[in-house]
């Protein structure tokens, strides 16, 4: 099963990521470009970006840096916001890893998004003021989660995600073929 880990970032951070991803060169360097130029000037390189923890609904990332006295066995580790780490990674195509415990905590099946979008096109009965209810059908909660994400109501989305996790493995199955890994 393919899993997505939604990590929400701000508009300015997204703009920097997109500029880096598209390889746009500006007349003056952005902060992320300046940081990479500084690393290069002292012969250091980001080996990889890791999203390694999720604490109190906050993702924690780090940069693994090598060069000079820092080796693959003993790299420099710098704490980072995921958005900054991603902005750096896309500029130089550094690999981005997400720890399995983070995927377990925050992962959502990828087909959830596509199936929810199809359902929402057919029936848009979401009400963001409606209180969360443990007795609700998990499918209804999944619909509400997708809508909250679409409307950028991230705190509500986190509440619904946590509620779905509390309900456990009784999540609804899709109409498609069953997953052979189950």
C-alpha cells in the first residue's frame, strides 16, 4: 500500500521550495541559496534530509552534513524545520527520508486522497463546525479529514486523523482490489 505523509508548510516556504525545484535563478540569493553557498565555501555537503520525529503534531527534520572533519560515519547533524530542509534538498536534489515511526504516526493511504476527492465531487456535505464524534462511521470521518485538508484547516485535520487512529483498523475498504499485503 502506498502511504502519504502530509506535512503542511507555509506559503513563503512553499514559494522557496518551488523556486528551488524549478531551478529559477534570482538576481539575489534567497536564504536557502545563501546557506548552500556557505556550505560549499567551507567544503561541506548535505548528504540527506531526514524527517525523523513527530512530537506534539510537529514534524522534526534534520540535515545530515558531510565534508571536512565530518564523515559518513560521523556527520554533522543540524536540526531543521521540514520546510527549510525540503527547500535545500530540492535545490541540489538531495535525498529526503522519512522515518518509519513518523510514517506510522502520520501516514495516510494514498488512495484515501483520490477516493475522497471522487466522493466529495459527488456529495459535498461536510460541515466544519460539526463536532467530532467517536460513534461516527470512519468513512464519514475520512471524508471530513479530506475536506479539512482541502480547506487548509490543519488543526481540525490533525484532530480527525487522531480520532481515526483511535478507532483502529476498522477503516473502510475501498471498492478496488484488496491489498495483497493485508
